[in-house]
C-alpha cells in the first residue's frame, strides 16, 4: 500500500462544490454534523482514502471488515450548492500524516473543482453549554464577513490554542493554494458527544451553503444525551458515587 | 539492512495453501495456536523477515543470538490443505511498520500461491471464560457463511474496537487484493496466557482447513494455567495479599 | 506540501549580516529577545518556513488563521551590522525535524550571506535570579574571546546538559559549515517568562553587533512579572493555598 | 546533513582489527570499559559519525560545542590485536535509527577490515553484586567456546529480555554479514555507574584480545562509588530519610 491510497468509486460532475469536513474531534461535533448531512440528503460515495498514517486497524460490522479510511461523498441537493462531504473514524496518528492526509484531501477536492472549504468542529468551553454559539476562523476577510452575516462569532483571541489536526490544516494549506476556507466551531462542554452543538454548526452551514435538512434525529440524540446528564447530576446530588471522570468523557 | 529484508531459506512448492498467522497479541492466543501447529505437524522454515520496524533487539538462547524477525514455515500435512504458518515474537513498533510488514507478509504469501488468509487471535472478555466461543470477522460474506457452518460466531457489534495490528491489517489489505481473509478470535479473559482459547481456535481451523493434530501439550499447559488461577483465587479468599494487578497480566 | 517549504516574501540585499535566532525555549528568553528587536527596529518579513515537522496547527488572531511557521525578518539598522532575525511559535516535533529545519534555516542564512550565527536562549538555574549573567558557548575560540570581552561568561561544565533543539543545532551544524556560531544564554529561573533575562541577552548582543534599542517595553513586562511573583510569595506567606506547580511554570 | 554523516579524520592501516563498542547503557559498563581502553592505550581518532537519529543537541565543554556524535578510535597496542574502539554519549532515539546507525558502524568496521566484533555492556541483577561474573552471547558456537575458555559464562535463559540497542544489533546485523560477534555483559546492580563491572568485562577482553592495561583509575572510581553506597546504607540504617529512588539510579 502507498502512503496515501485513493480508491475511486464514482466520478460524478459537481457544480462549483464546497468541501465539508467532519472528522472525529472535540464533542464529535464535526463528525455528527457531517454524518447528519449524509443521512438527510441523497449522497454517493465517490472516494475512499487509505493511509499508512491511519491506525493499523479494521472496523467490524456484522462480521465484515473495513480497513481504516476516510470517505468522500458527493451531495447534489435540490436546493443550495453541491457538496463534497468528508467523513471518517480516524485522524492521522502523526504530524507528517496530518500534513500528508490534508494535502491528499485538498487534492481530491481540487479534482472535483471545490471552491470553498468548510471544516466543522467543536470548541471546548469546559462547562455545560446553554446557548450554542458558533465560533469562526477563516483564511480571508471576505469569507469572515459573509460568515459574520450568517451569525458566526469571531472573537479576538479564540480559540486560544489555535486549531489543530485536519481541520486546522485544511485552513492552513487551503490558504497556501488560494482556496478560501473556514472553520465553524460549535461551543461544547468538551465532556460529552454533543448533537446540539452539531445542529448549531449545521444551521450556520445551511444558511451559507443553502441546503434544507430536518434535525429530528439529532434532536432525539440530544434528548438522550440530556437524559444521561440528568442521571449523572441526580447521582451526584444523592451523594451516590459518581461515575469516574474517565467515564464522563465522551459518553455517546 | 533494508526496511524489510527477506531471507529465503527454502522454496518448496505448495498446493493452494492457506496463510495462518499467529503473532503475539491478547492472551497470546494466536501465537500459541500457530506454534502448536508447528509442534504437531512436520514443517519447514522457508522465510525469515527482518525489519527496521521491529525492536532493535536480539533474543538469546543458550548464549546464541537471533535478530528480531518473523518466520514462515511451510506445512504440507497428509490430511487437509497445505499451510504457510507465520509466527514470531514481535509486532511492528509503529503504524508505518504495521502496514509495511503486513504488505511484505502478503507478498510472501502470494509468492507461495496463498488462496485464503487466516489471522488467529484472542478477543478479551474481561472475565474468566467458561465456554470458549470463537468470534469471526471476514472480508467476504461467502467466507463468513463457511465459518458459521464450522461453528464460528459472528456478532453484530463485536469486537467493538475493531481488530488492530497485523491481524487486522491482514484482513484489510487482503481485501484490497481480493484475497479472502478471516480472523478467528478465541474468547479469553485478557489477563492470562490462554492455551484453552488457542485450542478452541485451532479446532475451528482444523474443521475448515482439514489437518489432524493432538491437543495434549496445550491441555497440559492449560492445566498449569488453571493451577495458577486456583492459587490466586485461594490467596484472595484467605485475604492474603493478592499479587498486584500488574502481575496478573500475562502469567504464562 | 514539501517537508520544508520556503515562501519568499522579499529579497533585500544585506551586508555581511548576522543571523539572530529566538525560538521558544526556557523562560522564552530567546523569543522575547528576538521579538523585542523586531519591535524596536525597522524590519522586513523576507521568508516564511513551513514544515511537516511543525505541529499540524493554525494559530487564530481576530478570526484569521496562520499556518504554523518560522519567520525571517531582515533588519538593516543605522548603527551596527545587518541582521537576519529568526522567530516563530514552534520548535520541530521530532529529531529528524530539528536537524532538517536547522539545515533549512542555515541554508536561508547562507542565501543572505550570513557570516555569524547568534542563537539566543535561557539557561535554567532553578531559583529566582538576582543578577542576570549571560552564559556563552561557541564553535570557535576566537568567537569565545570576543564574547568574553563583551561580558559573556564561559564556565567549565555549563550548561551541564548541553544545548538542545534548534539553538543547539545552529551551533553544531554551523560548525560543520565553518560558519562561526555562538549561543547566548541568559540565566533564568526556568519557572517564568523572563523579560529581564531577555534584556541581559540583548545588551550583550548590542555590544557585539552594534545596534541601538530601547528596553522600556521589556522593563514594563518585567515589572508585570515581578508583580505576579510578589503576589505568589504573599499567598505562600499567608499560608493561603498556593497555585499548583503546574501553574507556576511559564506564567507570562 | 545526511541521515548518517561520516567525518574521516584519519585513515591508518589496521591489521585484522577487532571492533570494540562501548556506548551508554546499563551501569554505563560498556562506556566505562571502552573509555578506559582509550585512556590507557595510545589511540587516534579516525571517524566521527553524526546522525539525525541522535538527539538534536550539542555538548559544551569549556564553552566550546560538539555536535552529538559517535567516535571511532584506532588502537594499535604493542601487545595484542589492533582495535577499533567505538564510543559516544548517545544511543539512537528511534528504531530506524538503531538499525541505521549500527549498519553505519559495521560499514566503517568493514572499511578497516574488522574481523570480530565485541559489544561491551552490563546486565542488571537488581541487587548489589559481590562477584562480578561476565555473561556472554555470540553469533557462533566457535566464538562461544573461545569465550568460555576465557571465563565468560553462558546461561540457558540469560539475559531473559535479550539484548537491546546498538549492542544487540551489532550481533544481529554482524551475523547477517558473517562477521563473528560477541556481547560481553558484566553483572551490575543496574542502579549505579559500575566501574568494577567495567573492569571485569575488560579483564575478559584483555584475555581474548591480548592488550595490557592498568586498572588503577577504574579502581579509584570504584572506591568512590563504594563510598557513595556506604553513605546511603548508613543513612538508611539511621532511619534518616533516604535519597529518592530516582537519585539512586546512575549516581556517578
């Protein structure tokens, strides 16, 4: 296997599409958002990307295996712009892999004529979030202005630690290709898988890209998560032994 | 030395052989199973694979050294199919090494005309196992059906974390070459070297591949392990200080 | 992206310049010193160096992103020698990256005709420093003699652990190219960002390279840090719970 | 800089020399032994090996810097065989580096016509050693027989974990080149720098290679270490707070 191996599964023509990335990260916000798009809209699997920088791992579902990979789906909705949606279960396992995979992702985007890149993710607040603001970061002032109009917040020093992983590099490397790119980061506690934050991010994306999706399934998932949080809070109030910190992370 | 260095020690012709892999892993199930095959059946050492991704290490036996490697033995039993058995003391030490070594292993298999791949291993249950089920995962539905008939269990969401290391990649990379591959995973506590689980896996393999072996030595080793477990349980019942968790892992 | 990618932003002619490096390190002494030079003297951004050995990260300021990089500024002061000043927010993340980046930095220096290299940094003393001595290390005896005259201290066995990272390699690799190089290390506690140590280092550099800068802003920053230290000492004296060790490191 | 960079400093002709390696390791036994040879016998520095797999570091002595490297000295004693002695302050920092460096070392040895390789080191016993046995491991039975005659012990299962790092690979990779190689491992507690163990190893090497050296300076150093041990034991007997475990390791 090559360092980066691309399987071509279909090659539909897309009309000035945008690239939408949702790989695993804080609160699984980006991944939940991107996967929700694929559940709600018709899509076609067009590329699988394998890499020696992914974990040496197959996932198993109903006894069938799938080698660790990232997937691109083409979405051509009736309303709004065409999209190339990037999802997967893994980030690269090392620095060089992050740079190489992101380059590969942008190369695939370029093959489809991608004109704008949206990296979706979460930004941890450290406490339970009441109102789900969406923070932004962009490669150009123009793009920033359009997102501000759509309700995205841009703050002087946030996120303080910058943006790491594929989402960060999608912006950094897009800028070096003169492709406008933005990161939409839903506020999230950082302790739980957060479907509400994913919905907040998607509502912004819907505004700027123009598709139409329902949020019922995300809302149901959010209700389940709130039920989990309620139970944990009850346990704590009753002085019952609370689940260990470890368990609290990424209940989902 | 090259990144992957293959020593050719013999080159017998094999008739539509299957590749059987048993490298170190959970409960040393795969390694015990593969080594038992080599003890019970006549075999010939045909390849040694050295790699800069193995630990920088020699083992020492009676004062003689052997550089870290993986070994292929050819087995041409009177009953059943020819086999190419892959054993060793090491997994690769990094991601890239896992991918590269597995590719090298499959290339060697292809040179011998391997038609099917069996990765042997253990799946941890976290508790002492009474009945040794063997879980399966395959690259094709056909292969899955044949294994189901032989008594292998296929479960919806197991193993939950997928299959990692060389065993996982043997399936993932075989699929990309259109070579049918299966992983046979014996249930095991995960705390002890588990000869019983190895026997359960071999009995399945015997059913599908068709060789004949005795299990006396594995059963003796299993009795020794049960004696160890009994002593630990007695110590715990007597409130005697139990061995540290650390010590419980991989007694063998 | 290549392993090391150089963006050429300007190409002014410099007259026998010296290379001055100030990347993050102990007490941020080198970084503070180099950044102070750029604040006080007119400078021009001439090169950005990107690398797959930097963290996969963009920094965000006012919503705009900047891919992890190192920057070279050309400084042609009225008094003293021309300088090429190397700053940035990151060190390489692995050994190979340290060697490769330093080689790239020296190649850029060679393009500008750099005749001498000054690596700026801090040396940790483990206790609050009263008098800010500057320790030196050089590749040649001549260079050492000149620095001794300027007030740099050379001690038999210091720094005991040698010099690590880009600063260390700038000396090690310069020596192999026959370019004289020195490391100027301001004594610093190692617990706090230390503007006073940075000033001590700059005052030496000023003496040997010949520029003229004010230190008001560094002094203000040093006053702020002393205020922080005073408050911590008060808290400790009042037996109030002191900030955790973790917090004490790199307050700045 | 290349991945492995060799500086040629001198090129004397050696007569069927043996390669003697003493890099840092358990009890610094190998390093002490090799450095003692260079102190006691006339020698000439013939090669420096630099590598991107060494730490990114310069050492500093009297203000002058030296880039991390390994050094080969040629020794042509009046009695006994010519020797090529390999010393240094560093092991490689990663697997690939261990394999690559050892290959480079053996290539240099081959250039000088090396006929036998001796890797010197320590084997940890976990307790203070009374009688300093020297364990052996070799690539050939012949070599083993000669060392047995010289007093080296060969034990069935020791060292249990094999031999790691450059010493291990010098044997593993020499075997693949058909160069006879041996590891001489002095028993040592593993907690202290151990000049006595180094002397025991050298006395064996003296027997098989045939040089003549004094041990006075090693004995003095051993006395100093015993004084340290005595003080620690006194402190423990007086119930005085003993130095932390951390401090006990590698006092020297």
